[in-house]
C-alpha cells in the first residue's frame, strides 16, 4: 500500500516524475561505472601493492587538485543557466555553452602546462617522492580533458538528458576496466596513468558527440560570439563556484600530502584510497539526486515555484536519509571482507572503512541543501560555508594524522560535522519561508 501510494503521488506530480526519471537513468549509469572502477581498483591494488596503490592515489589527487582550477566551476555554471534559459532564451543558452566551452579549453590547457612545469617541485618537495615527477607530467593532459568533459556533462544535465549521461558513464566505466587493468599489467604504475588518459579521452569524444545530438534536438545553436553580454555570470556564479571547489579537492590533496609524509605514509594512503572509493560508491545516490535536482530547481522558466523547490528539497532529504542509512549499515557489516579483497596490506583495516561510511551518511544528508544553495545562485554564501569546512578538515586531520589512514578519515568526519551545523541553520531558514515549517517536522 505504501509503495502504491508513493507511485500514485509520483505519477500525479510532474516534479516528482522528473526527479524519478532523471534519478533512475543517472543512477544506473553511475553505479555501473563505479562498480567497474571498483573492480578495476581491487585488481590494481593487488598488482601494485599498498605503496603503489597509494602512489596512484596521490597522482590522481594531485590531478584532482589542479582540476579545480582547470574546470573553473564551469560545469555547475552551465548546468544552472542552461536549465534556466533553454526554454525561454535558447540563443542565450547557446552563447553560454560557447562561453563556458571556450573558457574550459583555455583554463584546462593552462593548468596542464602548469602541472608539467611544477611536477619536479611537487614530487620532490611536497610529496617526498621524486620518482613520481614523470608520472605527474604524463597525467597533465587529464586536466584539459576533465575541464572539457565537465562542461559537456554540465550542459547535458541542464538539458535534463540524464539517460544520455547514463550511457556516457556506462561506456567510460566499461572502458575503464580493460584500459586500467591492462595498463597496470603491461606497465605497472605508468601503465595505470596512461590508462587514465585513454579513458578520459574516450569520455570526452563520446560526450562531445552526445551533446551535439541533444543540442540539435533542443533547437540550441552553440555561439562563440557576444560573450561580453554574459561575462557577468563568471563573476556572480562561476568565481564563487570555483572558490567553493578550492575548499574541496585542494584540501583533500593537502591532507593526503600530509599523510604521505608520515612514516609508511604511502601504504596508509593506499588504505585510505581503498576505503574512500567505497565511500564514493555510497555517495552515488546523493550525487545523482543533486545532479538531477539542480536543473529542476533552477528551471525558473518551467513553472517551478519557490514552494515546489522546498518540497523537492524535503523529498530529496528523506530519500537520502533512507538510502544513506541503509548503505552505511550494509557496507559496514561487510567491511572486513571488502577490505580483504584488496590484499594482505589492507586486511584488518576495516575500521577506516566504517568511518568512511559514517562520513558518507553525513554528506548525503547535506547534499540536497547544497543543491538548493546552488539553484538559488547563492554561491558566495556557499563558498564561505565550504571555507569553514576546509579549515575544519585540515585542523582535525592535523590533530589525528598520527593515526594514519584512520586519522585522515577522522579529519573528514570532523569537517562534515562542522559543515552540518551550517546546513541545519540554512535548512531552517529555507523552511521558514514556507509557513514556518520546523526542521523537527521533517
């Protein structure tokens, strides 16, 4: 009866129907991609060992840190504004795609060159691993590919083409397994990095073809002129989005570098990376819901009222709570077996895994409010909250770093606990706009 009642409500509500359809397709593609990635990571860890897996993790983390600058917050910018203008002003939507694509190629190329230039210094002075310098240089093109791909996926999200995004994720996930595992078997750590490059290139080529198809169907022509008319968006939305991103990947990278410089640091980093990958799998549902809800919340021209946005926020919170708590319990129960799959160096470290799942649960509850923040364009406020989160993560990680991978996970837990206080304050403020609804009634 409960399921039938919920289905009836979903069918009767265009908002819930859009949310359900978008979530289904996005989740299907992302979960398939993540599972392929997890299977590949287990095999890679067994081949490279704990230290080698930790070195691969720090290379990916370094690329991730630079990718914040390369992406320039453009993926979220294009999602929000394509959703807003695609019906009422398709010409402007096409101009924004052209603007964001051009800027992404420029920033991606610049950051790729900067990583090559700084690779020796980073490897020797920051990571205490001079032998990784060449691999950092090899991985630099990932920044250009990632920036380009971010705009593609952002535009597809704004168009609510979630089924097509699912197919892209599935295709890249299926390619990830043979390219990464084959690369490791043939060339060790270097082969793994080269495999990442081929996966990134394939994803960009597929995404470019899919985006052109969706834009034709939507009647949107990409324009590469008249950028001055929308340049203000880069200041009002893109810059604070970039600054918010600077509080995530660079903070994670700084904490990883802190751990790498500890005794047996790279082996501990390998343990952290293994647990963190399952944390990212658990985050698939909240991440997809955020990807789906953002264009719906931002679609002011599509009959979405403020009350609709708040109702959607509450629906997403309830879904995230139910699914997040279930995944946390199930994965935690099987954590000793999961960590054992990675090899002897990971066996017995399931405590790190359990803390990672607790972090995931907190993040899942916070993500709907972050999506609301973004849809409302309140990016400077979001940046200040992220700055507090970043400072808290670094502080708690520094205090607990002596505990190795577990200490780094404690740092994340402390950061999201502090961020959760801000989320509660913001949520209460949002709900008060709708007949003074209290958080306690959710």
